[in-house]
C-alpha cells in the first residue's frame, strides 16, 4: 500500500480528505465509548474550554458595544441600560444586556490592520502575516495545550467556516469543520451497503487492523511528525465512527440522548449561528477544548442599520443577541460558564463616520472585543474611546494583550513559548508578547 504524501509530509488536502473519511473505519467498543461519555463531565470540571464567536467581515462596534448617542457618528440606534449599572449597549441586544454581569467589554483595542485577510490572520494568531512562516491559530494552541489524549473527538472544532489552522504546530491540531450545525458531519457513519450490524463490525474491525499495521510501521520508520499526526487523526476517527459520541453533533438531541428542549433551541435561534452556539455548548460539555462559531455578513459598507436589525429580528445584531446571549445563560445554568471562556471578535471594527451609502467602512484604529466566562471578571468595561469614537481615550490594548487575558483565564501561562520549525521560541501572544488586561481575570 502506497501513501506518497507521507514521504515528504502530509498536505492539508490529503489530511482533510482522510479526516472526513470516517466511513472507512471502525469505532471503539460500546463499553469504551460509554466510559468516555461518563468521564466527559469530570474532564470538563478539571479543565477549561474556549468558544470563539467569529464575526466575519468586521462588526460595527459603535452600533453594538460602544454607543455614541451624542455624536453625529452615533447612528440610528439608541443605547440601553444593562443589568450592570453604568454599562450601556445597543438597544437591540436585550438578552445580552440581561447577561451583562458576565461580560467584560474591551473598548480600546488597537490593531491598525484594515485588510480582511490580514486582519483575520492577526486576530487568530496575534502575528502579522509572514510569507516565511505560518503561525498557529489560538484554537490550535488551545487544542495543543489543553486537549487530553483520551478525548475521543477532535479537540478543535470550527462551525460554519474552516477556521484558521495549526500553522507550524502540525495537522494533529487542525480544526475539524462542521459546515452545517445540526447535521452530523459527512461520512461519520459507516455505509449501510457494508452489510448487517455484525458483518459491518467484522469488516470494519478488519480494516481498522490493516490500517493500524500500516500506519504504525510508518511511525516506526521515523517518517516524522506528519506520520504521527496522520495516525492520531485516524485514531480520533475510529473513536467517532459508529459510536454514541456522534450525538454530540446533533442539535436535536442532548449528549445523553434526550431530546433538546424546543424552547431552548428557539431561544438560541433556528438560524445557523444560533444552532452553532447550541452545538458549541454541547461540544464543550463533551470536553472539546476549542470551538469557533462563525456569524458572517458584517462587511456593511451599505445600509448598515437595516442589516443589523429588522422588525422580525433577523438582522445580524438580532441573531447575535439570541445566540450569544442564550449561550451565556445556558452555560451558566449547566454550571459550565466558569470553565468556558468566550471570546467575541471580528477582524476589525467599522468607521465612526457613516459613509454616503449609509454604511460604515473598515476601522482598526480603536474598536471592541468582548470576553465572558472562565474566570473572566464580568460586569465591567475595559478602556474607552473619545466622544466621537475616533481615538482611544483610556487604556489602549493590543491583540496580544487580549490573547494573554484569554490564556490566563484558561489556565495557560501567557508567557508560554512554542518552537517553530527552525527551533526558535515563539510567544503564543504575538511577536512582542502580551500582558493580561488588568482586572479582567
């Protein structure tokens, strides 16, 4: 049997093709799976997880978190009081306003990167793009640092879009992508044409044994980290295929097999972002270290206010409020919020000035991100901008500082360094490093 990609490393396409090809492999014994499911709550109590809510396109911080009602830049929306005295956010975020005691709103982030591609890379890695080296995303670092070997599902899962990858950490820490929340990943179940249950089990176990023999031999021949990563991702596939763990991807069922409360599903929202947030809760409940959920469509150069809010609450601000707000409440009700850090962000903010088309353009000079859960001290605002939102007034911060805050809240030392392919130490908080934001953890 010939695996040409193994001789010089595994390409992303090769790796992801095999990652999706669960239908060729056997699952573990039922007893083994039941032990994993039983152990998941204890594993969750003993360590933390990260949920990234990614706002693709660049969300308008001035219309969500940093309102300027007395400025010509203020826009069409009014601020509303929250459950925390002195903190106001957009009137169309009522659920999040009720959960403000859990939110830490950072209003003074400075990134100065107004390109979608470069901004996305920077906000996921804390590094500027470099053609000579590919840095790992925060999700992959969390996966490497926190995911136990015995976890039977991928430690980093992206919902709705392929998240930024593992860079030089290697494909063992790549995100597993679920395109449509609520639908099981493609090929997660064995094909029915393989026969009855006992025939299926026999044939899949035989394929599993053949695969293990070939892959283990490659590892023994010192084929490098790529061969080890290939073997490890197939091991995860074995654990998922034909097992009860598949329920974790079904937003109609709780992880214990019971039906999801229809009202809870409605509260999250029946759109892809709302169901993605529900799936994220299920995944961290099962022990996944990092989940990224995407809500795109924020690149609002035209008619921004109708795109953010509609009378039937289908705008992006409306969807955000349901999904994010219900996620916080649901995690808290289940005793999971203290062990789950939530990071809300996009690639940049949007201009204080409203353009001639009724929209806002790219703005990275001063904007907002939001943190919650996992030891983050909520009910507060960090930093501020001036009266018209064009400059930082107090406590400017960099993305490395936000990352350092997240890592500290997760129990990962922000001073941690990882080695690049040339053996050079690289800070997980960016080239210049970062310092946790004072008072947030």
